[in-house]
C-alpha cells in the first residue's frame, strides 16, 4: 500500500523537481523500514513466548544458560 502511494505521489510531484521526488521515495522507504522493524520485534517476541511455553516451570530459555 505504501509503495502504491509513493508511486502516485511521484506522479503528483513530478513537476516540483528531483528533491521532491527523493522526498517521496525516502518517506516511503522510512515507513516501510519502520513497519518491517516492528514486524521483526513482534516475531521475536512471539518466538520467545512459544519457546518459554515448552518450559512453564523454568525461567530459562531453551538452550540458553
């Protein structure tokens, strides 16, 4: 969705110059990067929770001392 918005934004700022186009592309890249970072943290949290679910009586993570 962000990529489609950036593509439409590129068409809208076409006449404003290269700096405007780079701003649109850079803004889209930042938004995509932040969402991927949040997704990675969510997956890491879910993996740790699933790993701990196998050992309910222990505070240790499987394989980590």
